[in-house]
């Protein structure tokens, strides 16, 4: 989101979509209406310290990719022909618990506050 804001200094739109795919993944897509990413830079944007900004560290996307990867997901980037940039983060969805299947203590039976 910060990259999108920086790419649209003169204004624009950021569309955020959250959906659940059929194969058990959660999809978070961020599509901005900025200038897009030059083809020669696309392969480098996840590299640590790669930046096209005067004061950029080039660590933003590298860190995001690492965090997403450590959660078992992946991040993809796409620059559509119409302009703009779209990042898609795919993460494994949490397994939903059946009613009554919670693993924690039942309400009122926890011991942490016993006697207080
Ligand atoms: N939404 C975007 N639109 C256009 N270019 C982008 C976008 N997001 C990333 N980039 C390109 O990817 C490069 C790397 O992004 P990254 O977030 O890793 O570092 P940075 O933004 O340059 O620095 P920092 O995150 O430390 O401020 C950017 O310098 C820019 O060239
Ligand atoms: Mg950044």
C-alpha cells in the first residue's frame, strides 16, 4: 500500500480485494493506477536493496516476500497492459474449527486466574 501511494504522488486509485480461492487459499490483491513497473525492473523488485527511489532502501518488497513465504504463501506482481501495478498475495487459509471443537479451556474453567 505504501508503494502504491508513493507511485501515485499525483493521485490515483488503489483497489484492494480479498477473496478465498477454491483450493484453500486466501487471496489479497492490491491494484494501483500508477505508472506500472518498467519491464527491465520487474525481475529485480523483490531483491533486497533494489530501489528506483531517491531515498528508498529497497527492502520493502523483500521483507514482504519473506514474511509471506514464511507463512507458506507467495506474492506475485503483474503490470496489466492498461497501466498500473497489481500485487497478489496468496496465503493458506486457516482451517475452520467445527462448533465445539475449540482446543482451549471452556469458558470459566481456565486456571490462570484461579484464586484471584
Ligand atoms: N506499486 C508500485 N508501482 C510502481 N513501482 C513499484 C510499486 N511497488 C514497487 N515498485 C518498484 O519496486 C521497487 C522496490 O520496492 P520496495 O518496496 O522493495 O523498495 P522501495 O519502495 O524502493 O524502498 P522502501 O520500501 O525502503 O521505501 C521500487 O523502488 C519501485 O521501483
Ligand atoms: Mg517500498
